[in-house]
């Protein structure tokens, strides 16, 4: 087997893994839970995520297959750990990096009405744009009013989204090793298409 420069097989498989995590919020939530907690067992997953045992085993196995979790089988009780992932897309010179923080925001959407509605009505791209504004908002570098206005959503809805994403930012800032790669609207506002 030849080893091509940059290992395109691994790169494409990583791209597909990120895409699959952004298709199923339950998998996204499980992935970021393991990333935040470190080594966890199926019992930890069941207890913390309130997930049926068969679903926990099935989903953990799926994430191992995706290559984003590893399973340590050296002990009687298997432990799972997460592999931090990142995906950078460059479209016509505009670069955006997907990190575990966006995956966490997506994973929370079924349990947060504002995030769920944002994704339903505007898609994952708008969630990524909102995250870019939530970072300076959470850091106190941008007012809620300015961030909400820039999102071009109904004001009260934008504030709800920002508050939900503020919690995501605060929870993931120290856990996501690629956090600094996320676009920050204070430094580089998202571009809008006319």
C-alpha cells in the first residue's frame, strides 16, 4: 500500500466523519461529551446523557468506526476517549474551520428550542455564523445588541440564540484544542452574500 503525501484517504474519511457528526445531533452530543470528560465508560454515557444502554453501545461503536472515538479494551470495563477533530474549508478564498465547538452547538440543538429553530429555519451555516458572534459576545468584547443585529434575525430570537451559544462557548473554550481556529466576528466578521 502506498503512502501518499498528506494521506488523502485519512483526510477524506475525516471529512466524512465531521459531516456525519453534523447530520445526527445525538452522535454529536455523545462525541463532545466524551471529549469534555476524557475517558468514559458506557455506564458514564448512560448516566450523563440519559441514553438507553443499547443506544449507548451502538452510538459509541458508530463513533469508533468514524474514527472520532477510540475504545480501550485492555480492561474489563472498556473506556472510550475522543480524538479532537477539525475540518477547514476554503471556498473562493473564504476559509472556515469546523471544530468540536460547532459540533457541540449542533448536538445541543434538540434540547434547546432556539438552536433547534435556527437550524430548522436557516441551516448549519447560520449556526456557524451565530457562533462567530457568540465568541466575542461571551468574552464581553461585543454587546448583545450589536451581535444580535449582525445576525440578521428577529431581535429576541437572535438574543436567545446568542445566549444558548454563549453557554456552548464557555463550556468548550478550554476543551476544544482548535477553539482559536473558529472565526471570531470581532476579528473577521462572516461575509454575507447579496
